[in-house]
């Protein structure tokens, strides 16, 4: 019997239209726009200025503290500007724009195809390389990887869990990495094991990726330190707490982190990036992006340089159809609508989805019929209808009391609501407002 998590969840159509499309090079645009805030934490601080010449892989912004991440140039060329530019959502953020002039890389980066399996570095050296390379979680959360691997002195990890679930509909970038870059990926798994000093790793993969399960099982059949764990297809199994529950049957309590139950979770693409940073001195300057949708002429999995304009990627796959209603950065459940096609791809961009007008129209919301479907599908055991009502009435203290921050924003509640209420939208708004109040409260305590 296939493993899965115990609470809530839904089964949307997976629509993995690009599952058989091999990874291709996206190509280089004329310019790239590289945001300095591509991670949770403080934005990086630019260390280049207009007119500077940069090489591919050169650092262009340094981390502004422990919870931050370095940013590197994904191309070679001339810095056109260091300015506040609209991101994909239209919000102005610090961005370095570079005019592409050839593709000359930093000399210390190993660009050969040779797979380096042995890692003789110690834990400290591994963390230093991951930090220097600007590696962040590439499943969407973009938490700096070096922070996640820096286990507090009072905690101890006993296993590493690799998230190969890719439970969001449409997305296939991690799937293709597991198939096409499997050997490097497995080296990355062992580097992460060494970094957190554990002897066991589990790679969780949903059963709609049978080829990846079989392929990685063949590669690890003579080993005892890495287990391939087939999982039932169920959204949102890619959530850290849900994946831990599914694989090792431990529950992470409210407000706690995975390390509280002895686990560290990393994404497939992040694991590959760790291999490249540690073994090849290659910073995180490119990633696989799934470009897909039912009206996309040529769905693809593209190896794309960070900062490449969304419009360039879409044109590479046949352009935008006339009846396009919405373009989404990420998956359809947790992704955000793209308002600016000139914005650059970031480290957390797993997919660009193009939906028709018909697919994009939301049903007209009616009144809550008290069916409790949103409660039954919530993987965190929350009461979304209650959080929605509290948010509408601006009862922010009550939303905090009802554990609004436990919400992982998976969208199961909105997906299943027969009244078509914008449950997740309201919960996101109240989370942002409550966070603002908490910051103000903490500031007042310091004064």
C-alpha cells in the first residue's frame, strides 16, 4: 500500500503535459533582469554598478545577513542599471539589469560533463560552498539552504528527506531532473547527508512518476543509505509537514520546524544545485522551468538563466494565444499571476503556466452553506471558513489565535468550496496584516 499523509488533501487532475519533454536549453535573451530579493529574508546588497562588466557566475549582490542569499550574474555582459524595477507581480524591487554580451564564465567554475562523485570536504566547508553559491529552496519557498542546514545546538537530525513529489498540477521540472540528472542528484543527496551528519535519506516520489521511481530504485538498489519511497498521488503532499508525515509518520506540531522531529527536507532541484555548488563551484544561476498549459503550442522543460524575461521564455514555446486569460508563475494551486512579462525568472520559478480565458474565470462567489468541505480537506487541520469570516470582519487578533500562520496556502479550501468563496485570498491578506501587527508589536517592545 502506498504511503501518504493522514489529514486532508485533494486530488486535482495532474495535467502533466510536459512529463515526456526532455530538458532543453532556453537560450540567452538580449538582457536579463536579476532581482536582489529571490529568497526569504533580507534582500541582497548590490556590489556592482552601472557600466561594470560581469562574467557568468560572478557575484553581483552579497547576502545582507544570515537569513539572506548571495546573487550571481547568470550571463556575461555590461550592467545597464541597478534600480527598483517591477517584478512579475508589478511590485518594484531592487534589480540588476545586464545587457548580454557573449557567454564568458568565471574561470573557477567546472563546466565539463564529468560527474564528480567523491566529496572529501567537511561539513563546514560544504556549508561555506552552499552559502557562497547562493543556494535556496527551489520548490517555491526559497528559504536559504545554508540556514536550513545549520541545525541548532539543541537539535539533532536523524534523516534527510528529499522532496520529489512535485504534487502541483502541470509542473514537471523536478521529474525531468530525477530522470536526466539522476547521478548528480544522488551525489547531491549524499552531500546533504554529510552536511547534516545523518546516515539515512528518503526520496519521496508520487506514483504518477513511475519512471523516476524505477530509475532511481535501480541506481540505489545496492545501497542501504538511500530509500526511494513511492507515495500515493495526493495534493499537497509536497508540503514539508505532509511529506514528513507520509514518509516517517512523525507529526510536526503547530509553529514548529521539521528539525523538531529530527528531519531536514530539501527539494530535488535544490539538491542538484547543491551538487553543482560543492563539486563544480557553480553558483545558482540557472534552473529548469516548466512552460506549459493546454493552449501552449510547444510545452517544454527549459534550462533557463536566472533573470531571463518571462516573455522570452513564452516566445520560445510558441508565444501567447489570443484567448489567453492568465499567466501564472509557479503551479496553479499556489502560484501567483504574472502582471509583468518583462520581469525575470527567479530561483523559485518552477513553472510558467498559460491559461485560456475560460480556464481563468472564477465562479461568482455566493454565501457559505456551512458544508465544512474546507475543513475536511485542510491538511493543517484548520477551519478555513472561520479564518475567512474573521478576516472579512478585520478580527485580526482572532485570526492569530486560530493559528492563521499554520496555513501553508495550498489552496485546497478554495478548490473544494461549493460557494466559490475566495478563502485562500482572504487568509493570505490576514496573514500579511497579522505579520505587520507582530512586527510593530516587537518594535514597540524594543523602544
